[in-house]
C-alpha cells in the first residue's frame, strides 16, 4: 500500500531561495527608481542654474545697452536740432556744419536701425518694444500665467504656499522684461524644490509612489517659457543661449 506524501512537501510556500530572490529584485527596483529620481532632480536644477547665469549676463548687457542708447539718442536728437537751427540762421551755407550734420544724421539713422534689430523703437523720448518683440513678450507673459496657475493649483502649495506674481497682470516693456523673467525663473526653481521636499515622505511607501514622481515634467523652463524668452533674447541680439 502506497504511503501518503508528507503534508509539508505539498505546501505552496515558495522555497526560501525564491523568496530571497523576489525580495532582492524588489530592493533593486526601489534603488533604481531612487537613483533615477536623484538624477532627474540634478539635471533639473542644473538647467535652472545655467539659465539663471545666462539671464544675469544678458540682463547686464541689456541694461548697459539701453542706458547708453537712450543717452546717445537724446544727445544726438538735441545736437541735430541745434545744428539745424544754426543752418537756418546762417546767412551763408557752412560746409563744415553741413558735413557734421549729415554725418550725425547718418549715425543717428544707424543707431535707429540697430535699435530696430534689437526689437526696440524710440517713441516720445522712451525706448519701447516693437510689434514683433511685444508679441513675443506677450506670449511669454501668457505662458508664465499658465505655469503660475498650474503651480498655485498643485497640492504642493498647500504645504509650501506660493505668492501670485501681480506683475504678470501689468504691461511688460523692455525695462521690466528681465525683472519679470527673473521672478518667473526663481518661482519655478522654488516650486521644484518644494515638489522634491513634498515627495520625499511619499518615496518611502512603495515603488508605485516613485513611479508617480517620475511622471512630473522634467524639463523645467526648457518648455514654452524658455523658448519664448530665448527667442526674444536671441532675435534682439542681446544674448544667445
């Protein structure tokens, strides 16, 4: 008569080696996801730091060029008026004055052309954006508002509140553009840091939480905002990224 098999031999419990392999595989998966998260955070912050450095350089160049151009424009305009008045009042044609006037007018027109190539026009004693540059800046402000609305509606802001930037509701000209761009970049950087802090407690729960973290956009400002600000800086000749 055949003996019954031992009840222990028919158990469905995985062998110890198989359980250890499963546990080891899970640990490796969690470790891999953590490494991916750290690498993404490093790349994101690196991109922001690089953009901030380029922004500082471009802003310094822009401010210096604007101040010099505005001063020179006013100086030349006054000089043209003075020379023109001298010619009208003169009883005879003065070749030297006429030559200086023509040279100054040519230089004045060259300066106006250079300002136009930079997306600027001189109107009523002030530098303003031309139509094309104004459209680019307007699209940038719209994109910045969309980004701000997305950040303000995020659950992260319940723990790390953000202040809404009221300057996005005001006109943005050449003198305000870099200040607005700086604040948008700074707010994006702070929000990224808040997201990272907000997700740290969740990262210890399970691998699915880590997978959710990886679905967050990783390109930071290298999206519509970066494209629009880069387009204005590059097209105006103020800086190239």
